[in-house]
């Protein structure tokens, strides 16, 4: 097991990618603090971690509150004994407006990096993975109106989401440079469209799902477990010389 004896904090652990990450970390031997704004969902994930033999704990966390992020990191050390891995995964889709989207998807990651990397550096090192998106590498297709000149309202598209995820990529690079000599590796993953509740909410018909699937050269949505596998690799010693990168896990979405 690649993470035997390690302790990890996963934000956004209550569903989708975060839940899959938590379970995979447990399968690799880590103890996991499952944090989510929905505490009941976090507890459900923690129970699944325990079912896979992992030591777990759960807590409510709003990543937009700076002091709460600090407290979550400290609580992980107190309850699990250390902080060796951090997954800044909490996020929302693009339908929440500019302020909320940036607060969760970018500022929340920033707080995790500021306090998580510092704590790890003081404790001898660690690894951080941020959940970015293909939207952090390219603009999103299929989100723009067919004819903006005929729209009665301004076309918001996925602008806030794309801006936030591009920001995550930038933060990943900068903090990786800042902490490289302190033994803290910082990378990001860039998922394509993944079969999670967030995507299911926008692909409610077979036609809509088919359109989203067709955006990927592999012709399907990704699975949360595939993202979790990539994140686990980046956290492990198998990736010991990988730092500051954003790894697309996107079925070829960004290859075009």
C-alpha cells in the first residue's frame, strides 16, 4: 500500500470525486479526515472509509471561511496524528454566480495551500493535490449560446468556473515553487466531465448526456475512481519527482 501510515485531509469529501478519493486513500493505507460542508455526507464517506479498513473521521467544513480551513488542518493532526496529504477538492459548478464560484473553487483552494503547505513544511514535508479541471487549461465547449447576438440577456457561460479553475492551476505552480525546498510537493489534476452528482444535474436527458460524452474523444464520461487513482499517484512516493504540474484526466478532452 502506497500511503501506509499516512494521514490525509480531503475537502469536498461528501460525494463524487471527493468520496472516491477518500475511499481510495484508505485502500492505500491512509487515515482520512473527510470534510464537507454537508457534515452528514462527510460522515457517510467516513463510514465507507472504515468499511475499507481505514481509520477515519468526519467534520463539517466551509472552505470559504479562512479560520475554518486552518482549524480543519489542525484537527486532522490532532485526531489522526499527522498531516501528510491534502486534497483541496471542494468545489461547485458554474451556476452559482461569480462571487460564490470564486469563493469556493479558488479562494478555498488558496486557504488550503496557504495553511496546509505551511503546516506540512513545519512538520517535515508532505504532498498536496488540488482539483482543477479541463476548464483550468482550456475554455469549455458546449457552454456558449448558439448566437450571442440574439440573446436577450448577457451570456454568462462558464466564465466564473473557467476563471476559478485557471486560478487553481496558477496557484498550484506558484506554491509548488515556494515550497519545493521544504519537502512539500504540490500538483493538480484536471478532470474532464466526470459521472458525479454535479454532472448528473446538468445531463438529465439522454440527449444532454450524449452531448457531454461526445466532447471527449474516448466517447464517455470519466468515473470518480479514475480521478481518485490519479490523485493517489500524485500523493505517493511514485510521484516523488513530480511537482507543480497539472495532470489532465480527461479522456483526451484537452488533446484536441
